């Protein structure tokens, strides 16, 4: 009965590799988000999708490409991973685009070596 | 620019009351939210203020003054399990609402 789930939970990879993180929510929400939390715990939005359409695209390198096959799923693909990409990536969802209450997934801890 | 300021750390004892302040400067403002995050966990929604005043949810209350660009989270009857990071976040209005998070306050509750 997990509300927002992410896979994998941990990801250790080499610089230059390509990796994907998957997110699914069973809350019936129509807006989903990707956040990045760095080592200092600073949490910053990267992308937001509403009903499979991109509505927020912060200043994120184009090596990061989100994909939403349906409104319950939002995946994040990262090309040519760099050391600075090491962080915790959180998926979240909310009802509507106002997003007052956002429900976060457990996070994916990415370590780039 | 957009910024939210919170104290980096607060320490209190069990049973006490603690207030975590948040001042913000953002280009748009729709409301102020508070999230709790335990170490190694995910942020969890606590409270939202869209209008000035106090919102109470159990042991937690949140206050907003839009004219002062200021809010706070009040935690009463502190318990050990309240030890966590607390983030204020501004819902930045406009064509697309987004949450802009503060730097977080690490609350340590001591016995």
C-alpha cells in the first residue's frame, strides 16, 4: 500500500554511465515531481509533470531527461553521469498543480564514483 | 532572487516547546508549507498556511505573516521522535506553482 515508490533505493555507478530511476504513485494524483537533495540537505525541484505534460523544468543540465508514460509514473534518466550528480533524488506527487501538499517517495541515493 | 532562511540547528528537551522561524524572499508567494524529514527518510508534509494566522494540527502549529514575509513552526510537548530536520517551503505562485525549500533546521530533542 505504498503511496509513492521509487526504484532503486541505492545506485552506485561510475562516471560517464547512464542510469534511470523509476517512480510510481498509487494516490491517483495528476502531478508528479523530481527533487534533488544534496549533501547539505538542500532540496531543490528539478521537474514537474501534470497529466504527462512537463510544467516545470528548472535549470537542470540536459543530461537529465524525465519521462512520464502515464500520470502514475515519472521516470528520470541521467546520461553521462558526473561526480556532482551524487545526491538523493526524491520523487513526489500532489493532487492538482497547486501542490500544497506533496507526498514524497523514499528517495534514491545515487553515488557516482 | 529567492531565498528562505531558517536557523540551522535547534536543541530542546523532551516536553518543552520549540519554535522554528522562517523568513522568505521570493518572486511570487502562494503559501508556506512545513515538512519534516528524519535522517535517511523522505520529507513528510506537516502544515500549510495560505493566509495569515495560526494553523493548529495536534502538537504542531504553524503561523504566517505575509506582510512580514515570516512564518514559524511551533512544536509542543516535544518527544524524542521529533528529532528531525524541519523545512519551510514557499509555494511560489505564477503560471506553475512550485515549492522552494529553505535550508532546513535540525532539531535535536534531548531527554
